[in-house]
C-alpha cells in the first residue's frame, strides 16, 4: 500500500542528493586517480568552503552565486597549498606506509578544530540559493535543493568535458594512468598533480558551499559526507568516473528508498552496509580497474 | 630481538608502582588513562604497524567490550572481573569477524572496510537503544570502591601483562612473519607464508587486548557510550601511535603517555588543544615519519656512541703517550 | 637503540611525576562547578546561555561582597552534551577543582552519567535544564532539579491536544532520553485518549530528514510534534515545511526542543518558522518575580542577546547555591542537601522548593516550573512578541493556522 507519490518523492530527493554526492565524490576520485592519494581531509575542504561561503555573504554581503565562487577559489587555493606543503614527499616513493592516509587524517583534525576556534562551535546557515518549495503535482520539492542539484550537474558536466577534451584534461588522465611515462613524454607531472589536488579540493568545496546553504554549516559537517564519498568511490571502483557517478546516484536513492523498506533510523548506515557487501563480492568495487 | 630489557624495565616498573604515593587524585586519573591508552595503542600497532593493515576499528573493539562486559554484569549479576574476561574473548571473536570481512582487501580498501565497520557499529548502538540505551550511554558497575588506587594497580597489571605478551609474540617468529608480510607481500607469499592466516592472527591479538582495555574502562569510568567509538576517539589513538613512532615497540607507549599528559595541559587552552595535537601529528608525519621516539633515540644513541668513540680515542691517545 | 629508548622513557616518567604533582592553590574561593554543552554534538547555544548567565550571577554576587566574605569562582567545564565527556568534566571538577557543588547541564544523557559521579562522591548536583524523568525518579539525595520534567510536559501536551481537538499525532524524536522518554509518555497519553499516533526515531546529528518526513506526511497527521535538540531541530522544521508536511493548513507543528527560543531560529528556519508552536517556561508578557526583569535587562545589555528560559535557569541555579551556602555558613554537602530540601528560594522564574518525599517519584527534589506554549505568528517574530496559546488562563490568543 505504498503511495505512488511517496515513492516518487523519494526518487526525486534521492536523485538530487545523489547529484550532489557525485560532485563531491568526483573530487575525491580525481585526487585518487591523478595523485594516487587518499584524501582523508576531503570533508574538511567541504566544511571550510561552506564557512567561507557563509562568511562571504554574511560579512562581505556577497550574493549567493558570488559567495559560491569565493568558496570555489578558496578551496582550490587550499588544495594547492596542501599539495605543495604536505603531499610532495609522497612522490619520492620513500614515504612511510600509509603516509597519505595519515597526513590527510591529521590535517583533517587540524582543520575541524581550527574551524571551531575561528568560527565558534555554533552552527550557522548560509543564505540559500532559493527558499521555499516548488509544487509539482502531489509533490513538494525544495527549490533550494533542486537548484543546487542542477548546479552540481552543470559543474560535473563541465568538468567531464574538460577532462575529455582539453589539453589539461588529457594531461590529467595521462598522469593518472602512468606518472613516469607521462613525465618522460614531457608532461609537467608536478604541476598536474598540484592542479589535480586543487581541482579535487575545489569540487569538495563547491559541494560544501551548495549543501551548506541547504543544510547547516558546522565544524563537523564534513564527517558524514566524506564517509559517503569514500563509500561511493569504492563502490564505483576507484579511478572510474563512470563508476563514481553511478554509485553516487545509487547511494542517494538507497538512502531514501531504504527508509521506506527498512528502518528509517539506520539511514546513514545503509551506505556502509552496502559497501561491505559489495567489497566482499567484488573487492575492487563495481567498476573497479578502469582509470580516469 | 627482545624489546624489554630487564635492566631498564624493572626500574621503570618500580617507578610506576610508586606513582600513587606521589601524585594527587586527578593526576592518578591521568596516569590510569595513560595506561589504558598504552594498551590500546600498542595493540593497534600490532595490526596497523607491524602487520601493516591500517585499521580504524580499535576504538570500536574497546567500546564493544565495554558494552558486553557491562551488559553481562548488569543482566546476569556476574562480577566485573569475570565479565572482563568474557568481553575480551567476545571482542576477539569480533576481531576475527572483521578480519574475515577484510580478508580480501588491501591498503585503502582495508582501511575503508574498518571505517564502515566502525560506523555501522556506532549507528547500531545508537539505534538499538532498548538494549544499549543508545547515546544515553550505559551505566556500568565499578570494579572497586571509591578510591582510584586499586584501579591504578589493576590497569598497571593489565598493561604490564599486555606488554609482556606482545613482546613475546612480536619477537617470536610470528612477529617476524608479520613484518615480512608487511615489507614485501609477494616475497613472503612466494616462500609459502599464508598471508591470510597471519593477518587473522594480527586481528585476534589486536582485538583481544583492546577488549581487555575497553572492559576496564567501562568499569572505571562507569559509563560506556557510542561516543567512544567515533572517529575522534580513533584519532587520538592513531595520533599517539604515529607521534610516538609506529615502527618501534616502545614508541607508541611513550606516545601514549606523553600525549595523554600533553592533552591535559593543553586542555586549559580550550578548543585549541585538538588543533595543536593535529598540527603536531601532521608535522611529525611530514618531517619525522618514523615518529618522535625513534628520532630521539637516534639522537641519544649517536650522542652515546660519540662519547664512546671520544673515550676510545682519548684512551688510544693516552696509551700512545 | 633500545638503551636510549629506555633512557628517554625514564626521563619522561620522572618529569611527568614531578610536574604533574604541582597543583595550584587558589585564594580562599568557593568553587562552584558547572557543566554544559559548549561544543557539538551538544546544543552550544544552551551551554553558552547557561555559562553566561551563571557568570553574570557570580559577578553580581561577588561585587556585593561574595558569600560568607569569600569570592565565588565558577568553573564551567564542557560536557559536549555526551555522557562520556560529562563524566570526565564532573570528575575533573570534583577531583581537581574541588568544587563544592555541581550545577548546569542541558542534556539529559550527559546528566544521567554526571549524576552518578556526583552521587559517588556525595557532592550535590543541581540540574539546570535536563528534563528526563529518570534523573530525579532514581532518588539520589544529591540530585536536584529546577527544570521541568518530561512527565509534567507530556501532561500539558495532552491537555493541549485535547483543548485543540487534534486527532492524528505524528512525532519525530531524537535518539536520546529527551526524545524517546517524551515519545513514550506522549504515546501513552495519546493511546489513552484513543487517538492515532505515529512516530520515528532519528539520529540527532542527521541533516536530511526528508525521507522520514515524506513517510509521516502520508500518515496525514493534524499535529506534528517533534522532540529534537540542536541544529537538527531547525532543519527538521525547514524540511518539514518544504516537504509540505507542517506547518501547513492541515498540520500544526509543535517544536518541543529548547532551540525554538534561541535567536538562531529565524536565520536558519526562515519562512518555515511561522505558525510553529513551542514551549518556554518564560515569556516577558508573564513576569514572574521582581528579579526577572532586571536580569533580562542586564543580560541583554551585557551579552547583546535576549536571554531564553535556559539563561534564567542558569541564573537561578547560582542564586540558589549562593543562598544555601550563606544560610548554612559553610559548604558541607549534607548541609547543602538539607537546606535545599527545607528552603524556599526566589529566582527569576518564581519560587522554588525541592520536596524531600521520595514517594513523589519524579517530583522528588524537582522544583515546579512554569510552562507556557507559545506560537510564532509572524516571520522573524522575536520571542517577546509571540503569542501565548496555552495555558488557557494566560493565553493571549487561540492557535493560529496558516490559510494556504
């Protein structure tokens, strides 16, 4: 006796959330693909950008789009900075086991608590791109969410086109496939790596600014989305863009439909449960093995 | 290659035994927490350091043990000493389960599996509040009376036990095999080492001690809650191990005590203390990836060697003269 | 290599033992220990209000010469609203700071664990803003409470439901004692009335409640009452509105958590916040004692923020403590307990008395609190201007429903 409009609401909400998850997960996938690094501070890029977006509109009076752009620029610069300062030892190949994991993990801790010190532990809310809701027949869809999801789709499409068609995009893919050979062929792999991290962080940042205006900005807001991003890229198969996108949509849908068919309280656990199940069957994820 | 030289372990032990005579109540509490963390960190190190399998589930193990021990004590009226042992064994089983789940996973996948495992556990505890009282936490039964001193000696006993057993295991062929697998898996498997079996062993060892420590903590702080199974709780353990020095045996020990006390001093700075902790961790990994203790060790031993060499040279010159 | 490790180890130990033994001895101050959520996952606004109002009270008293000629010192530890941190905080306050009494706290889950520590040490614990029935029901002699309790609240909610003729009630509750405790009580009341009830339990730290809200919408309730604290409560209101559940022409909303009264409400909730009914034991249209207005004025001037009822509770807590210590001329725990039981204390919210009869169950050591249900009738309406919709004898208007 499930209401059709209820299921439709779930599908739409799932799709919207999935699009935004995809944007963030893509950033993680990019960093992983090009630099072969696991970025445990991804959630903190997301969170800090949300704060910057909030600060831009609250203190500087920027309109939502301008705040978003500010947040994008910030996240990109932060990514570049982090890569130059912390990641470069990784390339020498002499780094400690799990260097990337550990150092980004530590960085994450610093960033979270720095945010608490700088912005205070209160949550804040950034002004939404749009408020209220749109009525589509029996359904109500939050207009802010819809707009954010559309923006996410536009940005992702742009990024994918860039990766496929521009020189930089090709350089990114080449470095992802084989760093040494690309270097030998004349690609400035260090520059590409820095760019890759910058762009990856930027994607997390955009997602943060978008979602911060829908939900709430708080120092620990990045933890769960970061976890979900990891679930997505692993599910989709690390390094596969197609896989990431599909897995993101799947997760968005699962979290909503799961509430309908299983317990609503376990919502945040579904992603993790599915992850374990999938990895048990296919240890490299659904589409694992492909590169960027 | 034994790690515990009696010449130095015994004076250290004596010092520890005398601690309650010198310090006041609250400081004793910090010592107790330090000892708890020593067990947590060294057992974590077995899996993540020696065996090279990055795990984020250590805090989950200890919290699980806390719940098992508490629930058994409350519902069946068993004494906490007995429930501690049962909890440790149950945690061992949980560790085995996690090991099985992670069996085919490597590197980042392995880490993620442990994270997923930890998150599912935490969420389950929260949701099944009828049994666990969810985020309210479960009030536990104390091991002793009001005074902290019996707790201190009890955890000291557990810690010494843990270190002794771990030392035996890690200096034995098992420890060497684990190291070999970590260094070069392909080479190890090519000479016939059953990598999976040894990984499971690492999981078992790592989890059983975490279980002991976790049960202790529950009956000491008298509260067990899902908060002890969060990423932040895990972060402290990892920070202690990394800053102390992942590869060595005593590195994590010193990391645990050092950081616990450091955190207490830093607590007066309010929220900044975690920032400082994080920065230290990042700096250490960046510039001293082996850890603080091995680095200091090198400095001290170079100094000692230099003294020896200078002494030898002096003697040589003297004898020549 | 290992020899040097050992040396380092010994050096560290010696250093630690000696440096840690150094304790600072303060002047002849009376230490009041306080706990509260100053960082997530606790409700930071509540913790800050408790802290600032207590500091205000302590400063006022100290300026007047302190208590028994000694200055009061407030040590406020962050419990984060979690049992674990709360335990550590109280442990520190009692062992290290040697507080003579513990007060504060805004989350029942933390308070439950904290009171165990206080009970063990025999130190009194005056709870400022935790509603769980259990806290006083258990009957520890050390525990006192000036906040309302869940039972009294659910009784009033029942009257409210009956008074307004609601028939189908839906709830979302957080997975804490506040949420689940209230849900159990309301469920009982509603079943007794023979009405329909549907509820869902959520993780308080969640951000997206839309899936649950969509399901509840299908239930077609006429009253949606939720028990969530922290920033999640604002998201719940916003998303409930966007999904078309409530506040709407068909479904009224009752926001039971304390966050409705904080200034953070409107910026986060926006247009969704209109027509929401909420509770507050304080409203400026109902002046309780001659202490109320001066406090509100002073607090607003000092902190640039209108105090909610949580701040009043914090202020009252300190007033009571100071009065008790003055009365007994000392700080012995048993005397404090005795005096609290026998006395009658004036605060900003009325006269408070702590019954010593254990057969009263939840009302043991629990002072009565006024309780008002208010409604925001306009967007961005300050609390002071909102209307009182319950109890009927002080109500300024009937409940208002949206017309769309």
